[in-house]
C-alpha cells in the first residue's frame, strides 16, 4: 500500500470456482473469468500479480457483493500490471469499504461502478469506475480519499430513469484528494 515490498505466504489462489471470499488473503496469479458474483465477508485482501487478470461478470446482480461490514482491499505487485475487471447489471463492486493499493481496476455497473457503504480509499494504481444509470463511484456514509494513483469516475448516461448521473456521488461524506490524479468531467 505504501510501495514497500511485502510477502504473503498464506493465501487462497483464485480460480473460476472461488466465489465465497471470507476474511483473509486471495491471490490472482493467472487469467481468471468468473460468471456470477463474488460474495465478500469480513476483511478480504486481494493481490493482483503482475500480468494476471480477474474478470467477474454478472448481468443480473453485483459482480462483488458484501454487507456494510465487509471490506475489500486490493493490492498490485511492483509493476502494477495485474487487473481486475468487474461488469454487472447492478453495482460492479458493492461492499462496505473499498481500498485500492495498486493494479488496474476497471468497473462497469448498470447502476454504479463502485458502491461503498462506508468509504473508498485509493493509495496507488489506476481506477476506472463507470456507472451507466447512476454514478461512477457512490459512497453512502463515508469519504472518497485519494492519496495517489489515478481515479477516473464517470456516469455514461446509458441507463434510463436516472434521478442523478454523476462521476462521484457522496450521500454523507467528502472527497479528499491528497495526491494522485482525479480527472473530472461533469458534476462531482
């Protein structure tokens, strides 16, 4: 998360059938495609190894789903070439809190690209969050904090019946930018 090299020796290697993620460490070390959703319970840590990708597609529901107490923390290896692609008919990532410490994160949701109940923090990496009906990034009760990396959040406006269409929407919170790049278009 701060650029210092670390070692993870106890983890679960993600495969096409690894869809229930409980508190612990998960590693993507190949190209993995999952149709359906990944259930996040507790504090889940995901490492995207260089040159690998995880693609999760769910046309009916969230691609990643957890309750308000869940947390998804994503790490990339030193070259940052690992990728997470989430595509859904609802929220691409819909969990309690999201922290991104590296890798390339691409989310496209019919509702929101990233929906977090508590907070979204980006320390490193590249994040592209697209919402078709509502928002690129929507945080309900916390802040969006960018300490580094690049964050692009947009609403494509392809959904129908939208009451709002923002790149970033915070119901009760703040956008805090301490570093990195946050290109903005339209309203935040």
